[in-house]
């Protein structure tokens, strides 16, 4: 069986952000897949808290410069790259002056959910896939982690309607302990319609909050990884009800990553020729 090409789309990756469950997984799971002989690409948002000089990020000119329309306005897609030398791994960063450079995370100084988080997740999901297309690198599977990456399946299907580049690409979603309070506001439906959302999409993304968003991601994903010992039981039950391939959390990280690696083989299948 061929090893396959895996695109990792992560919300957080250490050492670019402090260590936690998600950032540790974002650092070591791609490295493990690469050590197993798989070809990988790794993407994450370039939040304001990520110091470009300290992390030696630089812009990838050949990938940058595209304008993406979000909420009827042009927003420049900027791609930067950094590396994790110990893992021999490059990380691509999705950046934009308005959506990322001005924001450190998801909440303002008073703890209020940013009002443009809806547009930020749309930009990040679409921007990542557009950057991969410009790389001319076709993944067999996309493994996305964190609620900020949950629009990946929506844009994957939307892009496939316009272009067959991602034809046959499968998806795996990671359930982590990253819930938040707040919602994405009443304008999300209009913004999704502008991006080609169908009536089915709109039903999935209705009254969009953390659980609605992650359930939509689970609905579209081919496999689920539970990467926390304390997952939301409602989300786990939802994944089981939808009969997805599931890898349960294992505190033994080597065994856990090996089980995920086997999940990739199960979902990708044996027809990898290039």
C-alpha cells in the first residue's frame, strides 16, 4: 500500500503557541505520520500572538497575493512558513491583516467572542485549501483539528463542484476539549449562501455555536479522533450515531498515534498510485 499524502490543518501547534493538548497533538501527530513514510503538509492560523521574528517566519511570495471574497469584500490571503527543525517539518501559516494580525486569539480583552470570528473561520478554511491548490499538492486525506478549522469540509465540497483538484480526498476530524461560550451571530447564513451553501449546509450550520459547528464537521468527516481524556459526551455520541470510524483517546501516545495511522490506511484505502 502506498503511504499517502496527508494534509494537517491545525488550530494550534507547539512551539508556535504554548503547550496544551491540542498544540502537542498538532506538533507530534504530523511528525509521526512523516516518520511512517507519509508525505505531509501542515497549516495553522498566524495569530497575532505568534512572533514572526522569534519563529523565523517568512512570506511565501508564490502562494500569497490572492484575494478571497468574504462578506462581499476582498481580503488578501498571505501565506507564511516556519519550521520545526527537530521534526524536519515545515508549517504554513494563513495570515491576513484584518483577520489575524490584529487578533491574538478568539476573545477580546474583556473575554468577549470576537464579532468577526465567523468570517475568520470562513477565510481560514477557504484560504488553506486555496493555498494547497496553488502548491499543486493533492492530499489523499485532510486531518483537521480544532473548531477554527471546521469549515474545511464545507469548502472542500464547494471547491470540488468547481474544480476536481480535491476529488477523492477524505477527511478526519479531531475532537478536543476546546469548547467556548458564544455564537457566530445571525449573519452567518447570509455569508454561507454567498459562498455557495446549499439548503443542507444551512440546516447543519443553523444557530451556529461550538457544538453546532463541530457536529457539522463530524457529519462531513469520514473518521473521528478523540484526542482528549475529557471529550464532550454529546459530540462523541453524535459521532457514534453517525457511524464514523472512531479512534478513542489513548494516554499512551505512541500507541495512540499508531492507531490514528492505521485509521488513515482504513479511510484512504489501497488505491494510492502516486
